[in-house]
C-alpha cells in the first residue's frame, strides 16, 4: 500500500471470506489480542482496516494486536 493511499475499511462478511474464520472464532481471537481490533464506522456499523487484515494474513500464528 502506498503512503498516500487511504486504508480501506472491510466489513465483517469480507473479513470472514478473506480469513476463512467463523464469526465466533474471529471475536474470540480479537479478545485474545491475536486478531486486529475492529473500527467503529457509525452507530451500528463496524469494520476492519484492510492493512491490519493483510498483516494478520501474512503471519496469523505470531500476530499480536499491539504489533501495529
């Protein structure tokens, strides 16, 4: 990703498709700190930064949320 390119926000369906995780596993991993945290988009809408998901996909076994 280039520095002046904005980071896309991915909705949960896209994140689940890209990672192959179930919804419950995704939230469990977030609670453990082994998956990127979500970002609030609006009152009832959340998403994940595409760069954070890419970092997790590059090294899922050793990812820690505080590494970013």
